[in-house]
């Protein structure tokens, strides 16, 4: 009987192909923090090479492959597989005899346990597994018209060989028997029963199995060529590689990682170009040369949002006053919500309207004077004409 059921594979594939608007080769390679050479067997024809990445940290998932003789960057494929072990195929035995009907998944079959001569000694079932399993529950499926046992107890044999009493004899009131989570490769469960005990299925409910992450890198290698891989970019990289090709061929040649070391041409990223590398920058995506951090929370003031209006301080025209729509009527760069002194002429110089009012008042007064004097002049002119007529 096999100890393990087939692996369930969940695959995530990352493919790097030819990119447009790429950085220069040196710029691209300088983004990667480590590098290693590839050891290959002698190749007669172009072959798909697969590298096992188990020696690299789990978070390393960006790569560039370079053909050293030509300097070309080679198209590659990064694969990540999650392999989950299925439930361990455990075996139940009574007095050293295998009882397969207890785990055959068929509820129409059952196994009958007779009442022992010493009713207090009970019936003991032993579960053995090819490796330690973790469990906290046993489920019973009984045949029709069969009652649950009266007493149950459980002993676990730990990987160290120690026998641990997990359940001291206690009343078995249910077909589900729970206990503190325990890891063991042998389990002994004892039932005290006052009638024939006919069990169709008994399952040690195993906890989640460990997950193994399998990571690999593939590329097409040419005979008589050597290859170097650059790994772990600290920023997005766009690079021109050779034409994308099919690397899914299962007839692969295994290569080996050799001479893993820091990349000597690595240049730490400074995405915002403020002269402070991203690893030390409290605002890596917003220029913040001064690294000012008034509230000392590790996040630079430039990329915080003090007023919580959804606009970071760096681009907020009112960083301390909510102004989500960034309205700025006078276009002076200060939002209306916090612009105490607008730059419109009449608001910038508050006395100017009064000057206008004064000038207007002066004009009105002048007009009034002119109008007030005009009738007197007209009377004098008329009087002079009358005297002239009399003298004639």
C-alpha cells in the first residue's frame, strides 16, 4: 500500500519575454542584488535548462539571464509550484491484524468487535502511519442500531517513542471524539462497550499537511556557451531579451547554481531621484531630500496625507485642510479652502476698493459743482443782452 496519495500541484508561472522601451543592458543588470554562474553539462544541441532555486531566499522571484560570450539577455521562465501532501494513508489494526474495511470509504461494509471477556478492558484499535501526523479529532461511523461506546481512551506514541495519554478513560457521548492537537505516528484508541461494536468507518482527522514550495528557472542554452543569472531586482526592470520561445518541454537538462554572490555592479534604487536610496528613503516614491518627518512615524511628511482628504502632502494644495477637489480659483497654488490671502488685486490690497470709491465720489462732486454753477452764468448772459437792446 502506498504511503502517500499523489501530490496536488498548484503552479504559478512567471514569464519574461521581449520588452519594449527597455533600459540599457548595464542599467538593467545593476538593478539586481545578487548573481551566480550556471554549471551545465556538455550540450550537443540547444537545450532547455532548468535550475532548482531552493538555495535562494523564498522572496527572490526576479531574474535576468545573460549569455556571457555574446552579452545577450536570454528569454527565461520562472516557475513556482506548491506541492501539498495529501492525507497520510494510515492503517487500523486489531491485535496486529489489519482491518481494511474501517477505511475503505464504503458505508455498507463494517467490522464487528465482540465484547471482551473482561468487559472493563475494552477493545483496542491501533493506527499506524508512515510518518507523524497531526490530529485533534477522531470520527466514528457506526452501523445501524449500534450505540456509541460507553468509555473511550486514547494514547499517542510520539516520534520520540514516548507514550502520551491524550484522553484518559472518559464517557464517549458522541461519535466525534475531540482532543488537544497532537502529533504522532502511532495511535491507540480503546473503546469499552456493553454490546457488539460494529464500526463502518473510523477516521483520524488530520490537520493541514505542510506545503512544499518548488521554484525553478528555465531558459534555452546553446552548446559551447556559458550563462550568468542576475537575481533579486529591487525595482521594476524592463529589458530587451531574445525572442520568447516555448520552455514548457519536460525533457529538460538540469543545471546547477554556482558561486552565488552579491552583484558587483548593483546600484541601489532611488526611484524618486531625490538622492536618498529607496532602502533608506522614508518616501521612496516622492522626492523628499530633507527626509522631514514631523510626527516621527517613519513616513516622510512629503508622502503622508495629514488632512486625510486622499491627496498626499506632496501634491496637496492644502496639506492641513481637507480639499479633495483641489480647487484654486486664483491659480496661485494655494487651495481655496486654506487661502487666507488671495492674489486677486482687490483682495491682496484691501485699501484699493476704498481708493476707487473715493475717486468715484470726487467725480460725482465735481459734476455736481459744474451743474450747480451753470444756471447763474446763463442769467448773467441774458441780462447783458437786455441792456444792449434798451440803449439802442
